[in-house]
C-alpha cells in the first residue's frame, strides 16, 4: 500500500470492513475475479484439463454477532479431528494444469464438502481431483441433472473423479 507510517495514518478495520461490504453488496469482487480469470485464459495460462477441489475452515470468534445481536446464520460449528471450529468454509476449484484458482464459494462450516462440488466444476473440465470428502460428487442430483456436467466431452462416458486419498 506504500504507506509512510511517519506521515500517514493506517486505515482502521471499520473503514476496511465497510469497503469489503461495499464490494460484496455490488458484487465487484466476483466481477474482478471473472475478469482476472478471463485474462489468464486469453493468455493461455488456464489448461482446462481438470479441476482440483478442496475446502478450508475459516474459524471466527464465537462472540461475533451482527448489530441486531444475532449471529450470522451462515456461521456454524463443526468438528475436525478432535477440535471444534465455529465459522465458515471456503471451497476452491483450481485448474489442475496451471494451479490458478478459477472458482471460490463459501458455505457454513457444518456443510459437507461434497455439497459444493458442483459449483466448483467448469463445464469444459473432464476430471475432478479431490480428497475423500468429494467421493459422492458424480452421484449428486445437481451433477446428474446437468446435461454438461453429467457427461464427459467424449460421448457415453461419465465425468471422472479421482480421489487424491488413493
């Protein structure tokens, strides 16, 4: 940000949060994301050969409440290993060839990873790589009922799924 701390004051969290909410409200972040991916694609940096999918927990303080005194309904608790977390999950679809992120979604922490898998696939992808939490992807109704996602580009073949767990 090139801020000279001797001469300039750093923006406080409230201003940054208001800016983030403005981006969210006007869906500007999504537009920037789509634009960056389009430029990467035009430059030949997206391979379109497959998608690697995974999710990460975003843990937030349990005391986080909105102005109305209620917690955000998307914030939920979940257990990973022997620890409990409260917050959300961010799901990412990454181009298997280049490693560039092409899709991001958010969901409650207690949602199973496979429930977001259809949103992470590209129509031009032929294979999806993920851990065992994504094994049910081909059987999801939103995959089976989608004419493009339910079939590979090769006629009469199902879209393949490979688990990185083995």
